[in-house]
C-alpha cells in the first residue's frame, strides 16, 4: 500500500504535514508514504527526523498551487504542481491514494482531469464525517464540491455515501436521509422535494426521509444528502460556532474542555472525494499533524476496503 | 403600546408564556400585554399570579393551531385560533404587535393573509440575530421563511435587514454581505452569483461582498443574506451542535459553562417577520419565559422605532 501525500498544500505545510506522515508511519505497521513536493524543502525538513526510510519515498514537484488561484487555470499552467504530480502517481498505479491539505478546488480539478469520473457521475462529491451521539459519525455528502445540483446528482451522492458507509465504516444497512427544512414529506425547496420522490423509488437503499440540520448530531441517520452549497455553508458555520464557543468558554474557565477536540478541524478529518476513478482524500487547509495522520488513515481504510469497487457496485444499482 | 401574545402556541404553552409576559411587565415600565387564548385556561393560569392588572388584558380565542397542521388549511378551518385572533388585533389597530411561539408557518400565513405584504414584497423573510464577537449580533435573513428564492428577493431581504439594523439596532451604516461558499467575487451558486451583481449595483447600501458560514460569528458583517432553505438548515444545525457540545461538556465538567447561554434558543430569541404591514415576532417553539420576555422586548423595540415606516423607506430605495 502506497499513499501519496501532497507536502506543499495547506496552512501548515510542510512541517505539520511531514510530522503527520511520520506519526502515521509510527502508528501503523504497513504501508508506504510517498512525499510529493520540492525536493530541497523535503530533504531539509526530513534531516534530523527519525523514521523508517524503507517506508518513506520522495517524489519531486517543483510548483505549488496556492489557495487563491483559480483551480482550472492553475492546473493548466502548473504542470509540475505537487497536487498534479501526486494525483498522477495514482493514475499511473505508482500510488494507491492521494492525500492533500491544499486547495480543494485544485485537488478536485486534478482528480477530475487526471483520474476521471466514474460513468454517469457528473461531478464528484465530498463526504465528511460529523461526530454524533452515536457510535458512528454522520456522513454529510456533498460537503462542498457542487454548488448547483440537480435531483439525480443528490441520488448519486446517496449511492456513493452508501458505498463509503458500507465499505469503509462497516455499517450494514445505512440509514439514508435528505437534509431538509422540515421532516414531513412534502417539505422542502424545488431540489429536495424532487429528490425525495426519486430517492423513495430507489431499490436497495434504506431511505428514511427528511432530516433537519439538528439531526446531524443526533444519530438519526447515517448518511445525510445535500447540495454542496448548503454543505459548505453548514460546515463552515459549525466551524465558526465551535471557535466562537471555545473562545467564550476559555475566557470563562481558563481552559477548553476536551469535548471540543471532536469538532476541531485542525485535528480531525480527511474527507474522501467520491465518484472518481481513484482515491483522493481532502484534508482541511488548517490541518495539523493529527489531522494529516487521520487523513492518511482514511486513505488506508479506503484502499484496504477497495472503495472504488464498492462505489461501482453501488452505482450499478441506480434506478 | 399594546402587544398581543399568542398564549396557546409552543412547547411550553401556556405556563412559560404567561411567566414570560409577567416577567416583561415587571421589567419594563410601560406597555400593555393582551393575552390571547382560551379564556378558562388563561384565567386558571393567572389565579395566584402577581401582576399589574391594569397592564394585562385577556382576549378569548377558542382554538389552537398545532405544530404539525398545514398552515393554509388550519387558517381556513380554525377562524378562532389564537394566532388568527392575535394577528387580527394588530390589523384592527387594537394591538401594535403580535408575538407567538406557535407554528411559524401558521404565524406567517396569518401575517400574509390578515396583515398583508408590503408593496413589491412576495413573501416576508424572518430575520434572526446571531451572537457574535462584536458588540452587536449578526443578522441572518432569511432564516427560514422562503425555501426557493430569486435574486431580487435576496436583495429585498438585504433592504429589510438594513431597515431593522438601522431602525432597531441603531447601526448607522450596516455592512451587508451575501452568504456564500467562498469570499472571492465570482464564487457561488446560480442564486448567489446573480444576487451579487444586483446587490453591487444598489445605491445607498454598504455591500461588502461575500462572507462564509464561519463569518456569522466573526463580526465581519452586520447583515448576512441567504435563501430561507439555507438559513433554516444552518440555524437548526447550529442548534443541534450547541446541544451536542453542551451534553459532552456537561458529562466532562459536570456543568454547562454560561457561554452557552448566548446560544440557548430556549432563553434567547424573538425573530421579526419583515416585509408585512404589521409587526409579528416569531419565537422559537421551545421558548421558555426568558425567550418570551425577549420576544416581547423586541416587539416593543420595533414599535418604539416604527419599524414599519423604516422598512417602507428602505424599500423605496430598491433599484
């Protein structure tokens, strides 16, 4: 098992990314990491680090795509960008997955152009695991990749989420719900009311109807489907609220309770991009070593459970 | 000043609503409350309570609209429902505002059919104040009334939000932003990219561009505009997250830090319905006495600052 790590993307690159890679090597017995980035930067960072050199390889990439660049333009101009080189390693079979904390748009564009979409999938969604009261997280899909969606796309998201829930999280018959502004049938905007009808007619899917925003945390559904605009705004609002609350509590108590760690996006995370012919794991731009290590662990889970085959099988069920 | 309070709607009716009314009477020196509900229920609840009877009147309404009823059907069938009777008091000039913790849909429908829309307004939005790092809250508009919106509606929301920010919160030149999936110009879905263009061309409005979900708490904008589907999902997700975090922290520390009180929707709140010819304040269905009292206080602020005239003046600026 080989995982390519884009060492140049994200707020804390390359230091925390490298630390995350070494943490992963120390915690897991098998698997190799291929660091992709500027050779001299990587060499300098690695000097003095203690790691199993048999399990760490370096691949040079001379360029970096910055967060504020247009993904399509950057991809065209920067052929030797770290995310491009890393994604190509997957395409060529030299790596089994790519992990990045860099520009999500650039990572998506690289996945689309280099790895390609699965048949019938227009644009790949991102699935994010949200901590819940249950033993398993709630999967929110699409978490931000597709801002305008048609009903059939949301149905595809449900199928892809199901593949991930079953294949990687081992949830046998995941409860699939539609994120909506009320639970009752008939509630919703044009998109969700139409999606409801199609989801209800799908075979081999445990569609439980509408759920509301608050149910993300309530363990009432395993997979909650929404358009990527709503998913993006939602996740960022929750992030902002967690920071706001943490600041208030720190002022009050002098410390931040560890309950916040479950919501700290610098420490948790790693969100698979689904519906593409290869494994690409999106990490938060502010990821620290714990989040990078978690992202690598998710990549390993996806590889070990053959998430690609799981998705193809699930998409064949679309009706 | 007279405020009609629908005493029969909400999870904690009538007890907490009555307690909220009495709390308001004790805290504010002027103004009268008209309790609207079933006469015998109100009389029984009032016996033994200590209050200034000069400032509390009762109006009988024999029916109640339940949370799960279709608003339009309920309004047609239940002519003597408390929210209908209370809204009619405003229409007839016997009250200056109505406050309810009952079905938001029924309250909106009553406002639309009995009070009517302001000219040019299709459907009234709800404005919600979100606590922020700043000295003033961030106003989110529409918080859930209109699930499918056209760009011009979002521009109207911006205007109505501006009237509320200026007229009631005394923010001289409020920063108006569009809720989006990224800050850069050009980001967004069909709705937000089109709205951006219209907002940019509006005169006499301090449009600062796009803001993201996390900025709700960051005091970067005073008014954040979105469609009601996004607003509804967002608010409920934040509510769910606050409860999830509070439960985790209570387990950890044995107590819930008071920082949570700023986000406790049973204690805060009162969200004006804008764009209608009358003042109607929506309170959360789970409101307790503190939230009811806060809702009454917001009604009083809207009356004292003549929010209706402020809105009409602002709508005249639409270009």
